[in-house]
C-alpha cells in the first residue's frame, strides 16, 4: 500500500446507505477544519440510487425506480449502485492547495491513472465532466463521474467508477446531463476486475494524485 501515514484509508464492506454516508462526510468535514481531525479516503458501494447535484435538471430524471437524493456536490444526476466503486475524498486543501480547479483536475487524473492499470485509455473530454474512454463498439462512453463539494477548503464527495454495475440502471437518468453518449464499465469493456482490484490500483496511484495537489498554484496543468 502507498497510503501516507497522516491519511486514513477505509474500505467499507456491504452497501452503505447514502444518507448515512453524507452525514458522516459532513461531520468529518467540520471536524477536519475545526478540530484538526485526520483526513480520509473512503471507498464504498451504495445500494441503487440516484443523486442530483447543484445543477440537476428535473427533466433529466426519467424514472424514480430507485431513491433520489438531492446533494450539495456539483454536477447533475448520477447513479450509484452495487459494482460501482465510490470514493469519498476528505482532504484539507488549506494545507495542500487552495485551488478548486487544480483539485478537480488532480482527482480526474487519479482516476485516469488507476484505470490505466487495466489497460483502459481513459481521458478527460473538453466541455464534459467525468472520465471517458472508448467502448468495445468504438463509441466514446463515460466510465467515471466526478462530483465534489468544498467547504472552508475541506473536500467531500469525490468520484464514482463503473467496475461492474448493472448499466441498465443508468437508464433512469440522463447521466450528468449528457444524453448523446453511453456509459460503460470495466466489465462492459471485457475486463475481469473486482472492486478490490480497482482499490489496489487507486492505492498504487495515490502518491501521484497527492503530488499533483502539491503543484497547485504553480503547475497543475489545468487549461483555464
């Protein structure tokens, strides 16, 4: 493992209810800022649900087959469910980088690097939020979502990467407001990987993510 001693790394088993996760993040966000609590990278799965970010358009919620939660993160509607690795990242940017765009750029880079360990040529797409790659039909498809909330320079929420979820569950929303592109997953790409395999890839690429944060304000490679 490549986890710094001053950051807690936690992997939850089973399915974590979304309200429980948000309550924990909000409490820890305050504790990090006010009490110097330890930072946390929390990896988990949720039961099937939809979340709406601050830019969510009600017209893009096509079905209420699963619970729907409003959330304070950025972005539009997103699906969470079994087989998807959700990463909640609780870091104090006041001691790392007071630069929101650099933080998001670094977070995207971390997910891209982890997917690269499985031979996936994942990438950013100009004008579109999230992590993208080509599916087996040669179409550009979304494999990961990014959504963050930063309060008093402490981060919460983070990313969601499709390892082996039921992709039909995405049909209840317009994922992140982008209707013209499909979603994909490692399993859909023909890659036999478990959540634990992806966790190992995240751990291996974590140092580069933290190093990218250290460059914020000097060279975070964000096109402004």
